[in-house]
């Protein structure tokens, strides 16, 4: 089959690789109909996430048709399914608490030492996201093997376009969980750093959860315009000082809740960010954390901090004193996708949530390297790239 493989920093290629096979009784093989490039994939593209190996198949946002099942899979051939990016067994201690991204059984034993060393405990396996998270082949391919297929994928009704439901795989539940972690109360003012896909879904989710005002912060004009469509007020941090603007907009109090949707590759010519960039480039640091620093400083006393953004390593200059003195609460973590998928699918079917607005480009799988380059280099115009493996098959 054809699949997009990582070969190094800024080097991804569509290769011919072996077709996936059923390895365990609960496996299923999915023929991919749509798969997307995630902002988190750009961390791999930029070489920030360790334990990648040449030839690793990328992609963790995908859906398709069931073509083969193991004897203990509950899926049936011909069903259309969306697959969560977190691989979870459904029956361990954490899965029993609906903490699916903390699954005890989906990370292979020979990969657990890597995560144990870096994070204290192994996390759940993830599709297409380094050997630290299991080394599983991802879904930017013609086919993919889905472990624990009885506990993960959600079946999509016939007649529903892929584009309406594809983002149930990751970014829609991630944006929803980000807003939920912000513990939004009616009348709240919520500030969202980053108007990429997760940030935009967090904006939409915050309003649905009862926020009175949402303030979206970014520097890409088109993304700020998309946030405005949902009713958000906006701050372009290249034109206004973010902290001062937030204080003016909130009467000097600060937002009730803040959401960091930026993560470890924060942009902007700020003193702390420049220092972080130097440390990263000289291997003296791992993450650029300007956004979460700014969010903590701007949040009102007693407020809530939600951090759906990806961070990978150790950081310094973290404003721990401000965090403690202001009495803030922080909630974060990889998304418990399986927990949110059923309700969010219903919301989509009822017309309460729109996802299609985000898609700016749709390409054949063979053009995936160009899709990565476009998404990386032009994040104003390129808000979401969806890849269609079948387009290439049709051309052949």
C-alpha cells in the first residue's frame, strides 16, 4: 500500500510499504477514506518529538471502511468508522474511569521504558506519533490496523459526509475537553490562545458551554476571522499587547478561564520566546512556552487554566509563583476521545456543531508532503488539510 512516512526533519515521503495485517483478535483493518494533517503532526515534522524512526507512518486523524476484523472485534465489514487517535483497551483501571488516554494496556511493553523515564509513567499508545507512544503505524495511508477495535472506533451512519465527522478523531473532542477543563460557568469570560483547529473548536465549545464572552488570541488574520464567526472578540498579538488588551477588556480583573491551544512551538518576537528558541536550537531546552506563561499571568485570581496544547519535555521560567499566589487551577492531558465521541456525534447530527468550516485544502494522499509544507509555511490560509487516499486510486 501507499503511506506517508517520516524520514527526518521536514522530510516526509509517500512510500510503498507492507499492507497491515490482523495481529490480535481485537484488531480490525480499516480502508482509509479521509485522513487529516494535525497541528501536532507539525511537531513531528519539525523534529521536536523524540523517538521517531525513519519509515514511521504518520497520521492520527482518520476514518474509513472496515475491510477485515479479528474474531473478537465488534465491528463488521463495510461499516464506516471514525477512529480515535488514542489507543485504549476499554477495560483497565483508567479506561474504567473514562480516562482513555491513560490506558494501561495499549502501550507495548518494549516501549514503556521510554515514557517511564521521561514522564514517570507510560501513557496510552497513539497512532503515528513516535515510539514513545507505541510506534503504531498511523492513518495517513491507504489502510491501517486498529488495535482494540471493539473499544475505540465509532460507527458513522450512512449518508453522512466524511468531512462532517472526521474531526471526531481528535481535534473536536480536544477542543471540547479543553473547554470542559476550563470549568466554564454561565457569564464567564474565556480567553483562548491560538486559533488553530483546536483553538477554534475550543472557542465554539466555550460558547456552547455558557461562556458570555470568548476572546481569541492569534496573529493570523484568517484564523481570527474564523473565531469571529462564532462570536469571539479577538486580539492580534502582533498589533496589540495581549496582557494589556485583556486587562482593558476585562476591567483589570482578567479572564475567568484561559485555554492554551498553542503548545511547545509558540510564535512571536517576545524576549522569553527568543530565549526559549535559542535554548531549543542549542539543545539546552525542549519547549517554547510563551503562551502558557502569558495565560497564567493574564488569568484572574482564582481562575482556571486549561492546557490542551502539546508539550514534550522540560521547561524553565515557568511562573509557578504567580500560579500559586493567584490560586489558579490547571487541567491538561491528552484527550479522552472515546468518552466524548458519542455525544459530539449527536451534536453534529443535530446541527449544533459545525466542523466543515475548518477545511481549507483537500488533496490526494500522494500530495501529502506538499500538504505538510503548505500547512507548516502558510498557517494563515491553510487551516486544515484533508488527504484522500482513494483519489489516487481512482487516478490509477
